[in-house]
C-alpha cells in the first residue's frame, strides 16, 4: 500500500491539551515541550509568532503563562528525527521563489515525497538538491505544506523557512488558501455549477480508496465547489474549488455523484462508463486513455498570503499537454457526432 496516497493533504499537526486543576503558572512554550515529543523550542516559538498557538481560542505569545484548566491548541510542524533523504539533480519547474517560499509546477507522474516503493525521483529529492536547509514538517518532509497525488499535475507551495511553514500551515488549516483544479469527468453533468458535500474517510471495503459518508458518521467534513467549463456529451471539463483539503477529495466526491474522473484507475474511471457500446466508441476511448494515461486532474490555480509581506499572491499554470490532447480528441469526436 502506498501510504503517500492515504495521508491528509496538509502536513501540519493539530494538538490540543487541557491544563490540569493543579497546573502551576508555566510559559506556554515550556508547557508544550512537556507534551509534544521531539518538538524544539524554536519550532514552538515560531508557531506562536505565526499566531498558531491559542489558549482558550485566543492567540498568545510564547511567554504566556498557562493557568489551571486552560485549553491550549497549536498547529505545529516539527521534526521527529533526521530522515535519510538523498538529494537528486531533478529539474524543477519553478514559477516563483523568494527568501520565504517556492511555487513549483509539478508534472504528472512525479511523486511528491519518498515513501513505500518510491524512494527516489520525488519532488522532495529534487528540492533538497536545489535548496539548502529547508524546514522539516511533521512528517519529516523538507519544505512541504501540502501535497497532490503522483498522477495529478500542477501547483504546490514549498516553505523555505520555519516561519513560512508555520504561517502557510495555518492558512491551509484555516482554509484561507485558494485552490482551483481542472478535471475531466465522465458524463454530462446536469447543473452548470454546484457544491458536493460529504465526509471523506478511508473506504470500509477498499483501503486504497477514500469514500464519501453523507451522514458524517465516518471521515472528515469535505466541501468541493464546481462549475462546468465545457461539455463533450460523454465527458465534462469542470473547474473545482476546494473548501477543504482531504485526501483524494475531488476524486472521491465526483465518483460519489456518479461522475468519476476520466481514466482514474483507482476509482474505476479507466473503463468506459458513459456513452455507446459500439466497438468504434470503445476504441476511441481507449485511444484517449493512451493520450492521457492518468486521472484527468490538474492543480491549476494556487493562492495564499505571503508569510512576511502579507500580500495575497495567486499563481496559475497551463493545462498540461496530455489533458489538452485528450480534450481535443473529445471535441473532434462530439462535433462529428452532431454531423
């Protein structure tokens, strides 16, 4: 099982502690170090500086004195121990870089970080070759604040400093980032726009999939907004706006509403789901699969507040050629059908 595909998209950890009745006044940074294994004092102080430590829901500085019954919450990235990562000279498509952040356009097929079965050739291997002293997140991954699946292309923001990591993690946690994806899905969606809601959690039948649980009994709350960009009779190009960032959120949500992502093998989109049963149609779809040998998903737009300038920055990436070629085939096919 590839653990990369089963993790939460954001790489922060959310801790909550309640001070006991007999708690003596103690600085909150020292208080947290007593609870969080392998956390450094500097990491906790950077979290406080970024506004990531709250006592009774109010942000506090690192010198705040914890009192009895205080509720202490912190969003924190910390290095459990040194990870043996190998730097590799991998070309990276960097859209933006300054002293705090890097914005990378990841190609489809590149794993974001090393994991079971993928120990080299990842984005992280390339990052540590090109950039020194990247901060380490809670999962021992240099610079990473969020991730996208191996076969999803598009934009990622990488933190270059501890402060940037804490600040960006807070934005993902508070859902103040902007993330727009383009996806090709099976079928002709009825509405021009809409919202898909439903808790997402590990499938009870297939551990490699995520499932939607409408009742909320399992999983975590997930919200995806979408609008139709173009229709091709048997498939639809949609823009998806994430309000939350759950593992496989778009993939699971669209399967849930009966519009699985085109050629998404994990979720059954690699078979003919809509259209005719004619041999020529099936052959056409197979040719589309060859042109686009992955799930049709691209992280097109990424927006966030810069950690130090506080300016909201938005980045856009072009739809990759494999998706363009696939859409071109569908456009030609549907136009011929109308003749």
